[in-house]
C-alpha cells in the first residue's frame, strides 16, 4: 500500500507549484523585474538546476511577497 502512495505527494506538490507559477505570472504582468525573476526561477526548474522543493519554496516566498490576500 505504501508503494502506491509514494508518488502522490510529489505529484501534488508539482501541480500546486504549477498553479502558483501561473497565478504569480498573471499577477506580475505589470511588474517586469518580479516577472523576470519568476521566469528565471521557472526556467531553472525546467532545466533541473533546482529541485521541486526549492522551486516550491521560492514560489511560496514570491506569493507571500506579491500576492496580498
């Protein structure tokens, strides 16, 4: 049973990171410097220069900074 669930958390986190990226991308359209930082972060993740944990944490920080709820 445990083996079946091992891939669930990373998939959930990857999907959550994707949603955060798109939300930030839409919110930062009028903030070129922050948008450039977001794009570089996204590219680093796609190029496997950073792992999912680092990418997710960085998106969380950017969300806290730029998405005031």
